[in-house]
């Protein structure tokens, strides 16, 4: 059962319930006691509707040290999702070929930056096209392995572990790893996170939507793909968002339309 939120004097904050843009008038009393920043809501109804997700912040604070995990203290969050602690970067076996940024201290993709300076579109040979197809096929297999692990209570860090192992098992390098110092082997974007979310120890909850973005590096080519999944039973708005996006993509592919042009009517 949700606790009651305390009234606050500040009314210039926005309610943290997704989809609500009302001025916040209440603050979670447990968060105040635990020193958790934010946690503002416009009404008891919004507070109670967010309770199942919101109380995870309490568990996180109680399970950890006295300090709340907050890697971006100056960032103004637009929804109720918050970052959780992460695990160390996973190692890649030495025998697996890797892109130039893999060992760069800043993760700089030097070959990519060089290619950006050219206006010429490179035409791949038949052999190169086949290598690209193989990389994409392997990427699909890896994404399917990660998707099979999705369920309520699983952390995105666990999905990252599965994807990392599936990648190296196929003699591929997980392309996101150390790309501009990205710390994980895939991207997991939950709910309001638009893209390139960092896998962490937050447990997936019933009704979440989760995008998994996988890229594998194999034989000098990157196979890049992503897909969005439902966790448990989504609400109608989430189902409509994901299904409509999928239909738009599918129709564009069927018509063979350039991205710069509208599809034929």
C-alpha cells in the first residue's frame, strides 16, 4: 500500500509521474528520511499510481550505503526512472579482433572519424557484402539471446552479461564496449530513456518497455540492430506506442522508400 506524500512549499517543480505535467505539491516522506533527491508529485493519486516503481528507490537506498547512488546530481530527470549502480566492464578474450577504439583510453573511433571527412559513399564488393550479412546475422542471434532473458525481476545488467557472453561465443566484439568510453556491451533503454541506456542493477518491472540495442563487430564489419520489448503486461499507452512504431518501420521497409521521402499513399 502506498504511503501518503507530504505537502511541500515549492510549487514550481513538475510531477514526476510519466505523462503528468502538473505542478508538484507533494513529496515522498520516506525519500525525505532517506535523503533521496526529487520524488515530487502533484497529488496523492499520482503518488499512489507510481508506488510500485517508486518504492524501488527506497530498497536501493536501504540496501546500499548511507549515500544514495546519484552519478548525475545536477541532472533534472523528466520521469521517475533513476540510474542504479553498475558492475565493472566485462573482459573480451584476447583472440577476438576488435575495432580501433576498443583499447583507446578515450574510446575514440579514429577510423570512423576519418571516414566522416569524405563525401564518397563506399560501394562494397560481393565479399564485403557477405561479411556484412554475416555480422548482422550474428547480431540477430545475440539480440535474441538477450530478449529470451526478459522477465519481471531480471536486471538489465544480467541481460548485458548474457549478450556479452553470446557475442564473444561467436568470436565477435561487442561494439558498444568502450565506444567513447561506453561501459557496457549493449544498450538497454527502459521506459522514458530514449536510447543508449546503460545496463545497471535495476530490476525490470511489470509494465516496463525495454529497448535492447545490440551491435557486434565481426570481420571488420559492425552488425547493428535493436528491438523494443514488453516486460510483463504493458498498459494500453505503452502497447500503442511500441506497436505503432513497429508498423511505421515495417511500412517504410515494404515500400522501399528512402528515409528522406514520405511513403507513397
